[in-house]
C-alpha cells in the first residue's frame, strides 16, 4: 500500500521542519561555544515554526540526532531547552 500524495507532502513538510530546526540548533550551539539555552517561543520566528511545533520536534530530535545533545533544562512559564554539540 503506498502513501497518498497528501501523506507524502505532509511527510516531506515534517522532514523539512525537523531538518530546519536541527540545523538551526546545531548552528546556535556552535556559535554559543558548544552550548545554548532557549525557550521555543523565542526562536519560533527564526525557524518559522510555532512554539508548539518546536516542542514536539524537540522531543523527537532528542532521540534521533547525534551531532547535538538536547535536554529539557527547566520549566518556568515555558520549557527551557539546553542544546550542546557532541563533537
């Protein structure tokens, strides 16, 4: 059974969002001397995603990326994420 065109478009779109966020996080961590802290609502415009989308993708990226380490750091009015390079 193959995916319908709308499912394929959704998969590609989700992949683009994930890769866009991953690249942004890696770049920010490298520029931050290997580590950066942020809240989704403050980077949403930079990656053209909603804070909710970022939160969902962060959980997914935590388990799948190898070039950065993602950790929920704290929760004060919104989750603060810690991102470190692994190299």
